[in-house]
């Protein structure tokens, strides 16, 4: 292995899962989709009320039910699923990330995963964590705690990712 440029280690627990959920759900395109869907539904409901002169129809009831019952329920279930997927099976696990100029080595719950930097498609930059999403099947979303760098720092790390062509999503 080449000389590391960045090293980060911390204990992953439920608070990490909560942070990942916040970054992945509330700050991503999914939330934008929910906002757009709610606005379209609201406009549709207003149009139906105006043109039907306030008389509820089955179509209006379906839109109302979908917008204000089904969509929030699905959203809550997705948040719960993302959160549960990112809690280690034992409740806690020691995470270590080592980045060289061309690869990421991630050790989680005693297993080691190696990814080429070119295979990291995107990263999410949250308040406390940076999520680095490599292509391929991974057991959990790699979350790098910003204040746990033992070599390098969070600002230098995000500059490193950008220099290697990794897209940032917010």
C-alpha cells in the first residue's frame, strides 16, 4: 500500500446512522422530489376545488389521501430503512478509512473493503460527516466523521475528492 494521504477512525453507532439518514434523505434529491410532488398535488387540489365548485370527488379524495397520508408514510419508512441499514449489527463498530492517491481502504466491523478512487461516484458533505459512495455492493454507507481525521483534515479531503473527479451532491 502506498503512503496514506488521509486517515480517519471513529466508532460508528446509532448517532452515525441518524446523521447518515439526515444527509441522505433530507439534503438530497429525494427531499426535492417530495417538495415538488407536494406542490403539484396542492395545485391539483386547488384546481379541482375551483372547477368542481368545492364538491369533493373520488379523484380529489385520492389525491388528498396520496399526498397527505401515503407519501409521508413512505417517506418515514424510507428514513427508517436507511437508518437501520447503517446501524452496525452489534450496535457499534470501529471504522477506519485510509486514502492513498488512488485507493480507499475501509475497515468496518473487522472486515476490510478496498475501492479505487475512480470508483467513488459521489460524496455527500454534511455538517459532521462526509459520505463517500463507491460503486458496487457495500454493507453500509461509508461515513467519514469530519472531526476524526488522524492524518489530513476534512477540507483537504473534500478538495482531494474534487481533484479526483468525484461529484458532490447536496
